[in-house]
C-alpha cells in the first residue's frame, strides 16, 4: 500500500536504516537501538514480530487513523470520488489492540497514532468483502498528516476513558458517555482490563461492572 511507504518517508530521519533485516524480520525504520514499525492493518499480523523485536530493541508501532477519507471508486472506465462520512477517533486503536493487549505492558514499547487525510481506491472486481459489496481495496494513499499522539505508559490509555464516567460503570455506561459503537466499546473495556488499566468488580443486573485502576 502507498500509505505505508508514504508514512515511512514522513517518519524517516537522516541516518535511519530503512527496510533492514533484524533477526529474520524486515524492520521499517531502524534508528540506533530503536525500531519504528508502521502497521496500516490488523495488529494480529505483527504481534509475533513485535514480541521478538522487543527483546532487544525499543519499538514504536505507528498506526494511522483516517480523520478524513476520500473514496475513489473505479468501475471499468467509470471513476467517482467522494468524502466518506466516517471519521476516525482515537479509541479506534482498541479495534487492533484487542489482538495483543499484553504488548503495551512492555516498557520498551510505545504506540504512535497518526491522524491522516487519506484516499482509498476501490475497484469493482467482485471479490472484495461483503461489507464493501465485493469491492476490493486497491490502494490507500496519504494526502496529509493532521496530528499525532504517542502512548508511552498505561496512564495514557487510562486517559481515554471519559472523565465524567461513574466510579463503577458498565459497557453501556461507557457507550453513553463516549458515543462509541457497541463493538468498539466492548473491545476497549476488554483490552483495558487485560492491560490492568480497568478491573471487573461485580455486576449490575446481568451487566458486568468495571472501575478504573489507579496507576503510577
């Protein structure tokens, strides 16, 4: 994908090694004893690589979230381009961290979230996912970088919970306080609990109750 290479160029500094081999893996950027990995897709695909690299290197995992996305549809000779009504939000990281909630516990790991404007190119080939009505993603292209945010400690993840949420809360309480989709709210709480940022403390009827942990 073009997006991956364009982000690599945006992050690159003089003296960096690019696409170098480390313990049988190809690292996107090596900066001394620091490795920068860019992942535009599912974290499950990079989970084992991160675990290995963290044994000897500080690792920053870079994940882009589209704040604005242009969608270019290619259907034979016909092309249409429009802005997607969907806007990414910082909590989208939990859609991926749910696959590796133990990784942020490693003190050598940090997550950098980059909000971007991007263009997604779709082709009507009949073999894409049902969610896209069989259109396939041909490419993703970086238009601009809006801002970025770095998570270096568990407190950074804890700060994503709404300030006004009650001391003990359910997933439904989180949905009301944050406006998150049900699936994303569940993934957020699951991941935070696995990370030790929140803990399950009982039930309110059939719904599980959670509370924040006080971290140092």
